[in-house]
């Protein structure tokens, strides 16, 4: 179920420009508005394989040794304490703590050769979600900036706005659930980069839901959540009632007439504010958005299949948004405790909590999409921003290693029961089909029918392609 979040009553009293800045994300990020995009995207002519993408971001960096590229034949001080189990994919060595995914491995492909050299969480997260290197050097920052590259989802949102010729939509093209990345870590002090519009402008930021935790020690990713906890809110929007919605619509009509002259005077900056305002109006008054985020409409059996933890229910929310018409949904698996997938100290949490919740959520999502006939037209991607080192700590913790890590990719014609790429005997380096974040981004764009060579214009006037990678055509049947 959806509730609208913000200062009590503000949205119902007025729909002004200051409120729209907050709606668009400027108030959330604490940064000024970026300049509005001045260039057109090129025509693509590509036939899309997918109508939508569900992007599961496992922040922190899951270990290849404990997930999808196990090395049982490596030396004892590398291979780790977990064992592989049988699955439906020849040559795939998958963790014993992923039994549900092992059973349905014929539905997905595992890329075993993801690689880059930005060995940093924030920068790596930006790289994976945008397909572009962060402009801030490794270790030089933690949070998003207006100069960041736009996320893949923000580019999709921008192109959808162009294709609709500015006609307001009542459902976002791009959404992030269950929270912005970093919100549940250390009181939300980190606004992690990668999911925002960056220099493309805050009008193409995602619709972002907000689900709180009980207290600073709570981790809702590792426990069952109640329905009341899962009645999510949208960041930056205020609570509204049915009467408020009618008043907002009337107020919007009046504002349109008053703003006509101001738009001429204010120029491009006003254009972006108007886009944010139109988008907010559509979302606030949209029954489609509210219904898509209402998990209580689903059966108890189905919800149990995803897992009642936050990640499982967020994956179900993503399926509902895609089914309603959203084109790109990012689901964050955040690190509430500061570690999570970033398993420096030990592998206990990986074994007890992280792998079981990933197992139920991803398997539940794939089976649900398949049953509804949506898997053939939905690309599902699941990965972190890095892998882990071969040499462990005494308790089988592992450090950062972006040189090699796995990704799971399914749907939209991806050939299930296969692998792409390979790693060396100790799981440290790719030895076949090294695959970069640029390549992954190009693959996602092409699958959506968006030419990776599509050109956008940066605020300084430079034309840039949305991707410089090569699509991974070999994973498709």
C-alpha cells in the first residue's frame, strides 16, 4: 500500500515550485538543480527484446566463492567453508545455500566474468548503475553529486519523456525500491551515487519509495516484515486524502495559467521545474501508482514464496510496478549494519541471512514473472559492484576485489541454463569474455530497444553516447 510522505499537509495546501524541487529530489540530495538536457536522442530503430528491466543491486559486493562461481578444487585457504550443489546448468558451481536458485538455474544465465578496476563501493555502485566511471577518484567520496553520470534508469525516464512529448504520465518510467541506497545505513548519512539523474537533471530522478526500520539496530532485510511496515511512502511527497487530490487537480489548472508567462521569462530552469511538477501531480493523483505499490493485493502464498523479508517484498513490488507499466525498477539490497554483502570480517551473515534471502527473493521473482507470462518480456539483472578477494580472514571474511565478480541475468530471450565467461582456477581473474559495466549497460539498453550509441548532450555542450560498451549478444538464445 502507498502513502505519501513529507511535511504534514504541505502538498494538500499548495503545489508550488519549492515543493516541486523537493519532489524532484533536490531537497533529498541537498544539491542544486542541474542544467536541463539540451540535446535530442538519436532515433534507434532497434527492436526491443524487453518491455522492462528489474535491476537487483546487491550493494557491498557478494563473494563469487560463496555464490555463483565456487572453486571447490582451489587450495583450502581459498575455496571457503561452503560447498557447491547440483543444479540444472552444466559447469555451474552454485552455493549450497542457494537451493531454490539451483533448482531453477535453467531459467537464467550466470555471467562469471564481470570486471572493472574501480575497487570502491560508492564509485563501483555508480559504475554498475550508469555504465560510466565515476568522476570522483577511488576513495574520494561517498555521496551523489550533480556532476554524476545519469543512471540507466534515468536515461530511460528521459527518453520516455521525449517520446511522450511532455504529456504527463501517471506512472513513473523509473522507480527505486524499497529505499534510496544508503538510507538505512548510519542514519542515512550516505546518499550513494548511481541511481540519480546527475547532470541530466533531477526531473529524471527515480520515483523512490521509503520504508523505515524499527531502530538503528534493526535489519528488515533479515527478518519478516509486517504489512504495516511495508505500506511504503514516496520520498519528497506529502500525505494526501481523496479530497486533497481533487483540490490538487483544481489548483494545478489555476497554476498552469499563472505559470505560462513565467515559463517564457525563466527559460530552461523553469522547464525542469515544470517537468518535476507535472510528474509529481501525476503520481500524487494516480491510482495506478498506489495500486502497484499495494502488496496486500497479492495472495499470502505468493508473498511467502518471495520471502516476507524486505528484499523479497521489494522484489514483489518491482514485479507489480513492471506489470503496471514502469520500464525500469531498481531493487536495492542495502547494508543496514555497514557490512551486509561487504563481508570483511566473517561469512556467518552470508550463510545465515544474505544467501537465504537472495535465494527466496530472486527465485520467487523469476517463477512469478514466468507464471504471469512476463519473463519473456522482462530483463532481470542481479549483481553487486564488486567481488571478494581469494585470501580470506581467519573467519572467512574477504576484502574488496572488483577484478572479478558474477552477475545473474534472465528473461527477455536470455538463454537459461548457461554461463557466460569464465574465471581462472582460483577465482581471481576473468579468462574468457571479460565483461565490463559498460558492456552490461549496452546490453540493457539494446534489450530495451535503445541504441547504445544514442547521443545526449552534457551541460557544457559536449555530445556523449549513453554507452561505450559492447552488448553481450552471446547470452541470448
